[in-house]
């Protein structure tokens, strides 16, 4: 079972996750601040990726809509992969595919009524799908638990390997895996650290990471 740890915001969490056995690390980037040289935290992401051992993938997880921006940012941080989170125009996805050999993950919202059609639409241009949840119009990183039975239906509709995501944590991981039998699992909020003095979700709990990976690797 492949494990992708997403929403990493600092080098310590990234390298701990890699040491504990993560197969891929996701860095959520891409907004209105361009050019890429001044993209917030792009430089430290680039330096952190350099420290990953061979065989560990690094993904630009982006909500950018333009293929040139996506490719420029990925090339700048030197990620081995790109996760396209938004349902951008198929021409833009095709352009990304035609201009890189990097691994491409396309996110599809499980509860989207058009999810089956989107699988077929994007299938020729990606290496993997990621089935995620959506909350308040935002895809991914919401902590909202996904619909696992629907995930299973969609997994059976595509020949591409599929990661599941959406509200996963060490407590519900086994059940989600057994119900969906995915290629891999992706987690962000479910291994985040919270406290009264630090309410944001972009610091990770290393014990939760360890437990999550251990459970996933049993499959």
C-alpha cells in the first residue's frame, strides 16, 4: 500500500515522514503569487526535496488553472510529480502531460455526479487518480470523511491506480482500505497537530504519521 503524506509545511515534518516510510510527500502550492521565484515557501520546498532519498516522490499539489504556471512551478521546485486538484480544462491537462515526464495525479471529487465521466476524460493524461472529498467549495485538506462505498465504485471504473483521501486518520484507515482496496492512501488533516495555542493544521503529529503508515503498510 502506497502512502502519500500531504499538506507538509516544514522540513522537519517532511523528513520525519520520509524516515517513517512515506512513499510520497505532497506540498500544497500555487496561488496568485507569481512569478515562481517569489512563490511563498517555494525555495525551501525545493531545498527540502533535494534531501529525499531515491524512490520517494515529491508532488506539487496545486490549485493553479494554467498549464504553464503548473509546469513552471513544478520545474522550479523540482518535484517528481504533479497533483492537479482542480477540474481544469482538458486542454490544459493534456498540455501538462505533453510537456513533462513527471508523474501526474488527477484529483476527482467522489461525490461529484459527473465523477465517472471525469475519470474517462482525464484518464489518458494522468498516471493516477486521487478520490477526495469537497467541503464549502474546497477540494482536499478539508478533513471531511469521504464516501468509501462510492470510492469503491469509482475505483472499479478505471484502470489507473487510485489513491483515496478525505478525512482519513489512523482510526478509520483500516476500514477505508478494506472497503475500497485502493492502490494508495493520502492523508493531511488526519495526522495534523492541534492545540489551544496553535489551531492551524499545517504542523504534523509524528506519532500519528508513524501509526498511519504502519497500518497502511499492513496491506
